C-alpha cells in the first residue's frame, strides 16, 4: 500500500499533521541559516583589539559594516548617547538581539505537542465512524477488524511527526544557547574595555 493511500485513509486530520511537519522542517532550515557561525559573531578578534586600543571610532565603523548579531550589539551600544553605564547599555541591546536568536525556536516544540493530540483525535473520530458502520451492518466483525487499523493511522502519523519535531526543538534550543554563550563571552570583554574608557573620561 502506497503512502498516498495511507494518507487518504487517515482522513482530514492528516492534513494538519502534514502541515505541522512542514512547519517544523521550515523552522529548522530557517534557524540553521540564521544561527550559522558567521551570523552570530564574525570578527571578534578585530573588535576586541580596537576596543583594547580605545579606537572606538574605527570600531563603530567596523560594526556598521557587519550584519552579524555581535556587530548589531556593538553598533547600537556605541551609537547610544545616553548617560547609562556601558555595562547597562550593552545589556539592554544584548537582550534585544538575544530575542532574535531565540525567535521561532519554540514552534517545533509546539508541533511536537500538538501532533500526537491531532493523531489521537483522528483515531477517536475513526473509531466512532467504525462502530457506527459496525452497528449498521448488524455487528459484522470484518468491518470492525478492517476499520481499526485505518483509525490508528492518524496516531502513528502524529507520533511520526512529533518525535522529529521534539528533536528539532531540542537541537535548536542547544544551538541558540551556544550562540548566546559565544556572544556573552565576547561582550564580557567588550564591557571591560568600555568601562575602562568610561572611567577614564569620568576622571578627566
């Protein structure tokens, strides 16, 4: 029996289950592209070298050239004209960028929760249909035996989508956590140099 026949026998619930699988896969590829290494932090050595030399103007120019998350934080921090301490300013913009890193990641987790329930719903509706036909046919056991496996198709389909979706969710969470850790490691050094410069200007 081919996949199309199995899909059609599963009923209308198979369509939202299929949609959930497409959504999980789409989020996976989108996040893999968005959280690639060069998108997180492209040139930390140069940034820290310029910060250590107090060459903030050159650092600002370099930050504007980049499209990675690190460059965005540095650019927004150096462009901020408020009197807030450097560590507070950096923390504010880091939180803003961190939200972008975790964007969409919870969706595969939602799909992993929803698809088994959709599968169970399809099975329950299928069983109701089977027992209705069973009663109308005067208790013919062949109808009951042949219909039960059709009703269980949606449960199997729901689990088939839920398990990979859960794996995708866990993997993307790990990838995002790793990306944030890399940013934090850089920003801790960056803030040290910024605080030193801030203190020097205050003393003068």
